[in-house]
């Protein structure tokens, strides 16, 4: 069912397109050799080119081009063998040249697509309009001095990929799922780290609304939104604002707006510029970028298995549900960890442990897979101890908690703590006899027809054995003894 917002005049449909700016993973900037490390002292990573000193000429960084081509291939997009860098002219304090080197009519990457898995289990396809390469601007800082603004040019000249979607997104949830999927693909490819908190991935959100069956209405662009949650919130808030404008008899102006998450509102920033306002023209200092087909083919040969293909393989080879497979492949490290644990073992049991207790432990301890106190080999060994009957499911959870705490192997902990499952029939029968003797009245009630008391007896036996008795054997022996 389509996502609609209810207004006074009935339901309205949201139309969204996203322009995602993804910082290219590269040790140097797009047109200079300056470093790109995050968190460096202000203006410590600036070349004469980045600072627009007179006579300084840009020289393209081939690594940045390769990363953009790799991204285009990962998005199943057309790679244009000839593209052109253009000057996008505008004047702002953090843009030393007075223009940004970008791409306009002839981008490096053309149309592609992203398959998006939605929370309700459906999938949808979001089209990619284009991917073009451009240099980032610097950063204006307004909190360093009581009366003056300061400029940090460390970001000036850093390579960005602007990934422009088609207006195929119809809800905040779809926008969030698209961003998460795009980030996952970029991380698999190793072309952008997707860290929105550090500004290496941010989105301009184009929002409009319309009545069902109408053509597109005027859109507004919400600039530089830096988290998935804020993108989703800004869409909802801006859509409601536009609906109120239309229903009060007004018209929506095409403009650029800012999202204020604290106040829960979007605010007008400036009227939306058109292409002619930027006076685009080919950069005279840069020749057209021409690629050979075999260059693109070589890059294609180095692509890793991407999330969609990996998900299909997990469903096919490991017998996982599409949902479980989708969860595991979101992050490449998670997928690799699962495969290590599942190798030669019950894959569904491995998936349950990885997605359940293991992910839960990472969340509660603030660890990542790379810094996890429990290795894939150790978790695999724990599953082996469950499979061979050494540990019950309950005991395994106790052992896992100790593994998180100590980083010790499960076999060592089982030995140290005496946690081995009891599978000796005589020992379990002895515990059952004690429990029945201590609860003779309930034994009588059970035998008179109160079958629901069986769970009580199981619980008492497990408690008396400190959880060590084999649950299957407890059930069988209890039924036999209670039957009299």
C-alpha cells in the first residue's frame, strides 16, 4: 500500500529524490597531492591548488577516477568513456577559486539502479540518474571567534561523488532504506566509508507532494542533511509544510531549505538556483576525461561480491530466509564473520547466534566486529559444543556471556566453571526423584489430570541441576516417572 499523508483535502503522495555526496576514499585530493585525513588541524592539509594561488593548475588524481568508476559499476550503471569537467561558478567565503570544478552535461557515470529492501519485506528499485565527480569546498566556522567567521580549507579540493537518484522514493522509510543500502554498497566497494557523522556522506533531499495521479509539483531542496534519521524526519516535516501551503491556497516556491532537527522544522535558505545561474562551462585547464573500455573492464574484474549477490548466495547455499540473509550482508565484516562461523556447521544455528547473542553483545559493549572480544573461531567452537551435546542452549548462553567478559575459549570456560551438560541417565533420574519427593502434592495433581504442571517439574529439575541437565533427557525421563 502506498504511503500517503492525510491532509484536510484528503491524502497526498510524497515524491523524493536524493543527491548523495560521498567522499572518495583516497589519500590525496581530486586535483592536488594534499592529504585527506579527517580531524587534522585546520588548514594543515592545503596545497597552493586548493587555496587557489594564482597560476596553480589542477592535475587529476587517477585513484579518484578509478574509485568513481568502481562505484558506477557497483550501481549497475553506464560508464561514460568520455566525460568533461566544468566550472560551476558561485561565490562563497570557503570557495577560494570562486568556482567549483564539477561535471555538468557529460558526467563520468550515467543511469543505474539500487534495489532497496523495505522494513515490511517488500523490495523496490530506485533509479540512479547519474554520478559525477567534483571537488568539495572548504568549511566556514562561526564558533571560533566572537565577531568573526573562520575558514578551514582542509576539505577544499577533496574528491566527492555526487550520486543523484531519480524521483522514485515515496516515503521516509524508503529514503532511509535507500541511503542505508547505498552506504552498504559503497563500503563493500571500498570507495567511501559512509561515515555521515564525519561528513564523508551527506544528502541533499528534494521533496515535493502531489495528489494521486497528478504530474510532479514544485520541489524544494533540503541541503546537507547528515544522518539517515534526519533525512527521514526532514522529508516528513517538509511534506507536511508543503501540504499546508497548498491547502491554504498558496503555492510552493522552488527553493533551498535547511533542516533544524532541534526545532523540527525546515527553513528557507535561498531561492533555488538554476543551471544558468552557475554559468557552467568546460574547465579550460582540464582536458576531457577519456577512458578505454579495457580500463573499465579491468576495474570490473576487481569488484567484490556485492550485497545483493551475497544475499542471494546466503539464501541459496545456507538455506537462510531472505530477511536473515539481508541482515547479515548489510556489512561486509558481518557477512564474513557469519561465513567463518557457519563453515561446516548448522548454518541456521550459526545465523541465530551471530544475529542474536553476538550482535547483542557488540551493541551492549560498544564494540565492532574488528574489536570483538569473541572471535568467529570461538563462536564456532561454542556451536560445536551445543551440537555434540556438551552444552545445552541455556548453558551455552551462560558460557557466551563469560566469553564476552574474558575472551577465553568456550572449552576452557566449560572446564574452569564445571558447566558441562549432564547426560548421565542415573544422575538426572536422581534429581527427578528429589524434585518429585519434594513436591508430592503436585505429583498427585499431575496424575489426576493437571498436565500443565509438567512445565513446573521441568523447571524444578533444571533449577536443581543448575541448568546442566540435558533438557531432552529431562523431558523423556520425567514423562516416564510422572506416569507412575
